[in-house]
C-alpha cells in the first residue's frame, strides 16, 4: 500500500476507531470532514499506509505536524501523551 492514498473506507474506519477524536488535541467532531487521518510515522521516513500507522487527527494538528516525527511534534507543541499516542511510542 506504500505510495497509495488512504481510501475513504479506511479513513472512516480509522476515525471510528478513535471515536471521532483527534489523538493529539482531543478535538471531537460529529462531522468527519473536520477530521483526517495522520501517518503517525511520516511516509517520507519510510513508513506506509498500513492501518497500524494511521490515527484520527484534526486538520489543525495534521497541518502543524506535517512530516514531523511524532516525538518532535509532542515536544514542540507540548502534546499531552494520551493512551492512544503512547501506543505509537
């Protein structure tokens, strides 16, 4: 699946998995158009679209994180490490 985009079915599955809440800031939206799917480990670092590398993220956090590594993003924006984030560390 490397190189391919995340299809709508997988996106909705990931958003539901995280109960329609951003794993970084906790933003919750009943409308999934405010949420997106983040590659926790950026694709530029060799990761893939594997579902184990995807998490629900609001558009604001996804924009801020960009291609940053998870640990760098947590430090820069002083993100509280929730259980969902800890699963990726």
